[in-house]
C-alpha cells in the first residue's frame, strides 16, 4: 500500500482552481518533492493530505485513511511543518516540545530533538524572539515529536542559512534512512535533486512532469548544451556561419546541441571565429532548465529561441 | 469520548505561562484590577449611595392607612422634580416580603403600615408603623423625621393626648452600604468580563491568521479541551482579581463584604461564560481588526451598563431595562446579593440564568469555531 495516494484531486477557491485533477502516489519510505511556481497549488494539495482542508472531489488517502474524515486518527501518525510556520509567542523551544510530547502522550527528550535540528543553542528563547530560521527549525522539531510515519514539509528551508539548510537535509536523509515517508515542497531545485527520490512539477493545479530528476531531465530537456565564456562577436560569428541555435548574454554564449555532429561543428566554429573564448563546458539541461521551460510555457517565457 | 484532562492541563500550563510572560496579560490580570479599584474607590470614597427613594408598603385596606400614605406624600413627594434633597415615595405591593424587596432594590429605607392599622386606630388601640432604615445614613434620618411628623399629626387627630400610633424602627439588612461595597462586586464582574473577552476575541482571529489553530488541530488536543483550559485559566485570573480587589476594597476603603461560597459560584460562572462568548464572537469575523470591532460592540455596553461602576438601581429606568438583557448584569447582581446582602435566594436565580446561558454559549462556541477550513 502506498503511503500517499491521490487521484483526480480538485480544489477550487471561488474562481481559482487551485488543484485541478492531480494524481500521484508516494511509496512508503520514499522522499517525494512537489515543485512549482508560486500559486501552483502545492500548499493546497499538502493541506488536503494533512486533513487541514477539505477537497472538492477526487480521492486522497494517507496511510490508507481519508485525511478529512479520519483526521484525528491520522494526525497521530503524521508530522507537519506548515508553510511559514508560526507558533505561540511565548513558549521556548524546549517548552514547546514538552507541550507537544504531553499532547501526544509521547516521552520525548527535548534536548535530543533540539540537537537534531541544531536548535540547542536557542532552546530557552521565547518563540517570538527566535530568528526566522530558528523558528523554522522548531517547526521541524515539533513535526517529529510524535514519531510520525509520514512527514509533510511545506518549504522547510525557506529563509534558512546554507548551514541550517544542510542540517535540515541531514534530518530528512535520516528520516528516509529510518524508513519514513517524506513529502516536501521547495523552491530550491537543488534541494529536490539532493533529497527527493521522485519529484512532481505542478503548474496551475496540474502536474506537468513527474518522475526521478534524471527521467524528467531527459524527457523534457532539450538535450546537450555547450556553454562558453565569450562576447557578442562570438555569438554573431556562430549565428552567421553555422545553423546552430545560440544564445548569448552576461559574457556567456550557449549553443544548443541536437547531436554529436553539432558538437564538432560548434567547436570548429568557435576556433575559426578568432574571438576570445574560455571555460568551455558541455552539459545536459538541468532540472532548473527543465523547470523554467515547463513552468514558463504558455506564459510566453522560454519560447524566444524556438 | 476523547476528552483528556491531562491534555487540558498541559495546554493550561503553556497558556498560563504565556499569559504571565506577556506584558498585556500580566497587566490585565494583576495590575489593572487594582488600579481600577484604587481609582474608583478614591474618587468616590466615603460617599454613600444617595438614596432618596423610600419604599412604602401599605398593608391596611381601611381609610386610615390611605390617609397616612397621603399624609406622607404631602410632606415629601419629590419624585417628579428630581430634587436631591427630598424623598420619593414608591408604593410596594402588599403581598411581597418587604425586607427582601428592599434588598432586591439595593435600598435600605422603607415604611410599612400594618394590616390592622385602620381597625386599631379607630378603636383606640396602640399600633406601630415600622420604619426601615440605615442608622448611619442621612436619608434614613430624614425618613424617620418625616414619619415621626406624620405620626404626630395622627396622634393629635386621635383621642386627646393619647399616643396610639408608635414608630418601630428596623435596621435594613446590612448596616452600612457605601459606594465601595457596590464597587467591589461590580469591578469583579468587570474583570471577569474584560480579560477573557478581549483575550479570546483577539486569540480567535490571530490564531487563525497565523495558522496556530491548524497546528493545534494536528495534535490530539480537542477544541473542547482547548476552550476548557482557557476557562480554567480565566477562572484563576478572576479569583486573583477578586482577592486583590477585595483586599484593597476592605483594607484601603473599608468595604463591607460577606465572604461565602456563593461568590465562588460566580467566580466560576463568569469566566465560563465570557471565555465561551469571546470565542463565539471571534468566530464571526476573519481578521483581527474586524474581530476587535465586533468584540467591542459586545463588550462595551456590558462594561458600563451592568452595574460595574454604579449600581444598576441608580440608573434611569430605560437603562435598567437594557441592563437586564446583559448577562454581566446577572453576575454582578448575584455577587451583590451574596457579597453585600448575604441574600442567597435572590442569587439562585442569577446563578441559574448564568449557568444556563453559559452552557448554551459554550456549546455554540465549540460547534461554530472551526480550526480547520473547508
Ligand atoms: N484560503 C484561500 N482562499 C482563496 N484562495 C486561496 C486560498 N489559499 C490559496 N489560494 C489560492 O490558490 C492558489 C494555490 O495556492 P497554494 O497556496 O496552494 O500555492 P502554492 O503552490 O503553495 O504557492 P507558494 O509556492 O507561493 O506557496 C493560489 O492562486 C492562491 O491564491
Ligand atoms: Mg505554498
């Protein structure tokens, strides 16, 4: 049985179709990442799965339970960080964790948990005085108090410094090692590449791509590209003397390669141009390239070169 | 049933600690009540409640009783011109218990004409008119003087030289009602109203905005447990306010207060009601700003018209009518009955009313307040 199962899920707010018939499933022990631009419907989807919002239609099951109808049962078995996590103003992180422990009837060691999310240095500071990143870390700690099987993290690293972000990554990896299922949203694509077994890219409430990052890159990417440091003279030469598609800007020229022969042509042309160049690299479309392409489509972005 | 006392207590611990850490919470719980009583006590200290109303119960059906009343009226009917120097006579129906009636009106001055008055007077027997009064109050002295004068006239009219009509004096229930005596129960009611109402109305909207309710709904804590913990907390703060205000009232201003279990009932029921009401009011508005407007609309009339700062009986009739639909009135009225007059029977009605409406409002609050969204 998958840990999370969604099919044909729909949710409308007034005129806005926030979630428009999405379907996906997440296996037990998997780390699944939901990506998409602002307003794509990620939070809405996650909140429906957490039992915090009712769906309009479709099915949603978490650990085999209907999140809205069986929320009370489900909540004992899941952990959640809401987007923009906020808590009561006055409890300290240590008190907050003890409070959650008492509510769930679980014995917890606040210090151990605080160390795990690297918040032990601020364990006695009132919540309202914690920094943004420290608050976020407390959210992470609280989501783990009840030893959950499935953890929903809605933008857990937004606003964190690089070190804290890596600490969160560490926590997520450990959760995966322990066999827990994690569903995560993020705007940092490298975070998804780093952590997720599979990702889904959402746009206007629909999933436009889903799979491992490699699968998505090869399916939606436009193949190899050669990037070389060089000026407009190089770009001009390439456009006038080859049939290659090339784009320039910011001291870089990108040449899109359809096959191996293109690579040879490009190299030759660069050499012949006589223009100054350096730092030549060849790489495949990254997740970010694919993301921008998929998300930009139909909005008039990313179609310039076609 | 999912109810768990231990979860309620865990929530209480966190909420109570937060309230004490927050400056506003600390101020409204511990400092504000003391400031209020010092302020109002100082402004009005020493001043008795000016009671120019004298209640008259004529139990006599014969002509002499009526003549006596009209004689009283002719000496002292100042009801219409509003002069503070005069007495205003108000008739009391025959069938009511007079001393209870007096205390229900927070009054101490009254005159009772006995049932056999005409018969006795005409047959030359001795008969007494009873004057209720408060020995230390100036109005009571005026009442006694007026009655003595009228009695004198009757005795002169009767058989020559024989004093058939006498005056029996009775002290009305408690000895000495001063403004401060009413102020203490009034301000306890005020404290029981304001701190839970403002806190709950504010909380219900800010918690929703900050998604704290959503967060709580992800734990096993239930709405009932959450609301109950707030009620317990505000019962505690109301008890503390009560202790502080009573201490200041008694030791600083010499208030007369009877301590008894009836007070405890109101200290429980008041916060029970206002926490529930605050939550219910909070559910009707989505933004903190709108919530505070609605909250004030509900709170302010109660704050001033329920007998908090002045006894309701000293207000104009139409405002008294308004007061009677405000729940806080029943808390303060009941507190007055038990703390000042020791009149439990009158307070039972207040208790029953308050309990009934609290249960209803609590149930409505639990029903209408959602911590998830559709
Ligand atoms: N409570 C609400 N009432 C009305 N509209 C809403 C509500 N919540 C979300 N929306 C709308 O639904 C759409 C999806 O919002 P959602 O929060 O799910 O997006 P998201 O993918 O999480 O975006 P972000 O990356 O900015 O967090 C948006 O257009 C948003 O304006
Ligand atoms: Mg979101």
